[in-house]
């Protein structure tokens, strides 16, 4: 049986009384001076009810990859899988979405410029070594700070380029080519591809070249392998950057113009676009199943004429035609009269001759077959222009006898879509300075083309290599920095998405301090950092079941270990789920409710937007799991879990609330973070601001706005999630919406660190003070049946006092405030 407004004292209620008792003092007691608090009461050490936070780490095998996103290469041909990408012969037959580098002659003896004949990218290929395309790779605009230890000290900066750690966490001690070693000499052992005239040429011979722009392979230097192995050399580290040759009107990079500088409304530089057509004319910033061709390789198209016709006919003569237009373009340019001496074919010939004499843009050519009355029009349209258009005309006289005929259709241009320009930078001691941006605070010089010294640049590259080169290294570094400021005001735990029962993969929630004795879990913060740093990537990505496992932990069902994190009924519970990819492997039956049964569908029917899944019902999604564990009362008598870890009753519905979370039932709030993955719904970091808009935005928030409001053409809905597809990323976002948290998308290590920091800040802003509810009477009756609910938002330093009505028959407190 569920407990409602119980009159028995609880720890949570006593905390409320302690904070509010001063308000009940008689007036004379107020005469003394009052000392105002200089910090929020919720941060006071007197508050003993600490929020629970479970950090969920993706430990799947793909976290060992040194490229992001997944399409940049192939998992089976990567250091993450234990392969050497230069010698593994499996790389010659990639899936179609994994072929994003220029075609070579290695497989068929010739080089094709078609985007349908691309090859797999591996270490050393230009896009692979470009941060704009492989966001895991080194980007000189990012400061790569070493990870931090539990005590807040930084790990060692890699200032000696001759001996750089292959893994600063001592778990992935391998080079990019899967050589087992703990250190690498970056000055002489960094891998690079070469392209040769013949398959038999030595990589170090005179007939082989390196790229400086993305020039090779081409028709001369077309071979990059020998006997199946990549032709490679070793030297100093380097990186490529895209020199923008296109600028666009928005961050979605859909509407662009060829220009190396911002022009008018075209202010967004395009460094990576993906196109839906092989002519690379309809493109956007993110790759999907439809937008799958890389714009950066460029292409050329054979000219095809647009064709249509107009017919001359009728018996009326002595008429003059002064204009013929196609798509509004004048193609006649003079007045041609139809006299009594011309028959229909004769007048068609007169019009043909004038059309061919007149110059228009685009240019049209007219053809009339002998004795025919049809004027056939052809044109090669401008690249990307619409090919359809009606033939219209203007004449004198009362009778129109020229029929408009068909549309002009089918034209494309033969103009080449130029490839992107890449600039290579070698990090060598003979180059004294390197560019600096504002974020590079490690550099001593001014922002500009020479603000970083060689020592500073090579140290930053070394820190990238040791602490950010793989997805797992980047996640460890970013998480260690984000949790540096999390202290004993939180209770924090750790769990992986897979193999939670394995040693080191689960650390129960406890007070986040480094106290060696006298604490509920000695050295919890040190143990948490140890667990984080000790994880090695392996296994699959069962996100759905992982989230439900954490929900059952909060419900006291102990699916892993023997610990119960719930101490008090008013305690808040948070899950922070981090992942680099699409959920897979787990089944619907693995996504369990508190009792261990399948969760089913939680957001169907005519549910409230943006939680509503849309018209197609789906069950056991990640969003379903998040909604179930937010909506469902995790502790009640029917579940036989009312006794918490301290032996106290944890079933009263008096969870601390905030301005963004007024659920007083025991529940789990879910935050999610996706690393380097795009869904089909366009992401914007400020997507939540769409809730305040009264009209559709013109920026990247539009997709979420349409889902939120149920508008758009077609109507905005969450896509039906399918494992191992972009729709599973949409489901990751949807899970945060259903779990009343926030979704973060991080494309590179800098965004990852920011996303984790913002997630923890958002959790902090949801923490209420030690406040619950006071009633207007212990025996509610009509007219005197109010619960007064106080809440406080710690990060924002603001709070609310609300009056909510109590149902006099059931004792249930309304979720809607009267005032």
C-alpha cells in the first residue's frame, strides 16, 4: 500500500522542520541581528540527504577505436579489434558506408573519380588524419589537458616527444598500428602513407610521394599497397586541416556557395559535408543513410541536355510572337510574325532560327525536324538548378495558336564539383612556431599564426596521443576532469554498460570523499577513479538493459552486488549514461522493470510531447526504460522495498523537487551523452530553448521544435529506433527527454569535456534544498486542504514556494500548483 502524507516524523521531514522552525519563533525573538547565509543552505554540511548519482560508462569494443564517427573506417581493421590496419586484408571489402577515401588502383588497376568507387580510410589517409572528418584525431584548436587523479592533481604532461606514453592509463598500450609498447618516439616513428607509380615500388623509393593536399592517389601515383600491405613510412607527427572553399547560411551546411571567404549570409565555413546525390549538389553537415557521399572528394558529371518542346499549329495567320520564355528566361529576343505565306512548319522554322540566334542564360537550342511543327528545346542547366519549367509565350492578335507543350526536363551540367583543399602541417623541430587559437592557453604567444612554439605544439600532440587518441582514453580524461569538483555533497557510483558483474565493472554508490576511515565507504572517490581508469574496451553496446539495471539498483532490487543506494525517502537519484554508439545485442526481455519483467511501451498513445514516441508504437526502447524509471514509484509497499540501506522507511513520497523536476515519488532522472554520433534528428546544444518559442526556429532547433509541438511537414515525431542505426542515437536523445534530464552530443574531446561538465552542472541545478512539504492541517478538509511545497535550485540560487491541493478522500497531493 502506498503511503501518502504520513504524520510520522521522518529524517526528510525533520530536516524541513529544522530549516523552517525559525519562522515560527515569537516576534520578540526576531529583535536580534540576523546573519544572512553567504551560500545556499542546500550546500551546508548540516544537510545529510545527499543525491545519488550513477555514472554509466560504455565499455564496448568500439571505445578502443582511434576514429570517430564509425563510418570513418572499419572496426575489424583497427587497433580496437587487435588488428594492424596496414596489414589486415579484411580492409579491402568494407561496407558501402565505410568507403570514404579516394579510389586507388590497388584493387582493379585503375583510379576512378566517381564517389561510388571510393575506398576504406585507414591510418595515414588524409581524411583519417583530419580533425574535421575524424574528430578523434588531433586538432590544433583544442587544448589536450592530461587527465586528473582522484586528489585533483594532473597526470604527467607528455613533454618529451621521444618517449610519449601510448596510453596514459596503462590499459591500451598499443600504437595506431597495433604494436604493443608503452611508449613511442613521435619524432621518428609516426606512420604516414605514400602513393607510388607501380605496385612493386619501394615506399622509400623515388617513385613514391606523400600528400600535402589531398592529391593522391591519382592517375600517376595510384598504388598504395604492395602484396596487400599498405605502403607506409615513418617520420614526425602531422595533421591536415580543411581550407574552406565553401561557406553556408547555417550550421547544418545545407545552403552553401563556393567561396573561400564569408559572403553575405554565407558565413558558416564548410569543412565536412555529406551529399545525397553522386553529383554532390544536395548536401548537409551530417552523414545519414540518405546523405552518404563525401563532398570533400569532389566529382565531375557528364553534361546532359534538358529537353522539351512547343508546338506550332492552327489556321490563324498574321500573328506576331514577341516572347517565348522557359522558367522565366527569355529565349526568343525578337518579334517574329506569322504571315499568310508561311505554313505551320515554316513558322516553326522561323521561331527556331531566332531562338538559336538569341543568347540566353542558360542557353537554349531549338530543333525542328523537316516538315514538323514541333520546336524541340534543349539546354544544359546550371549545376544544382531545377531542370523543370513550362514554355510560355506572348503574342499579338486575338487567337493564340502556339501550344505550350511539355516541361523542360532532365538537364545537368558538366561542370566539375571541386574537391576540398587540405593543408598539411608537420610538427617538426625545424619549424619554430605554430598557429594559436584562444583555447590554446598552453601557448605563450599571442593568438595568431605563430603563437605556439614547437615545444608547446609537440607537447599538446603528445598529450592527445596519450590521453585522447582513442575514444576510451578521451572519455577517461574528460570524466576525470569533470568529476574533479564533485565532492562529499554527492553519493556517486560507477557501472559499465556490459559485464557489470565482472571485477572492477561496478562500484556501489557511496559518499564521494577520500576519507580513509569513518566514512560509509572509505576512499570512495579514489576507488571510483581507479575503476574508471582500469576499464579496457570490449564487448557490445547493450544500453537499454544497462539503464534498466541501474533503475533496478535504485529500486533496491540489487541486480548487481548487494548494496542499496537509497538511504532516505526524499533522496534524489540520477543516472548519467555515456556511450559512443548505437545500442545493440540486448533484447526486449532484457529491458526489465522493477519486478524483472519486460518494460514494454511507455510513451505511446496520445502521450504528452515531446515524450510521445509518435504514431508508430515501439516497445523496450531506451526511451521506454528512461520513462519507466522516471514515472514509476521505485519504492512502495507492494514492491516490498520500503526499508532503505540505513534501516529507515524510504517509501514516503517526499523527494526533493526543483523548478525543473516536481516528481515527489522515488524515481530516476536520466542524462545521456553521445560521443561522436549523429542521429536523424538534427541536434542543437540549446534544443531545450525551443520550449519557449512561439514560432518555428530557422536554426538547428527546428527538428526538436517540430517534435515538441507536433508540427512540420511531415509532422515531427521521434523516429522508430532500430539497433545499429542512426535512429538508435535519436533514441538516446529521446531517453534523456523521457527521463527529464538532458541530452548532450560531443563530436570531439573538447565537446566531450564540456558535455560532461554541463551534465553534472545540470544535475546540480536539479538538487533541491533540504525541503519537502508542510500541510495547512493534519486533517485536510475541503477549504483547508493545502500542502505548501518549497523548492530550491542550488546552481541558480532561486526557489519556489507553492500551494498544492490535497484530495480529501485519497490524501494524494496534486502535481499542479494552485499558486
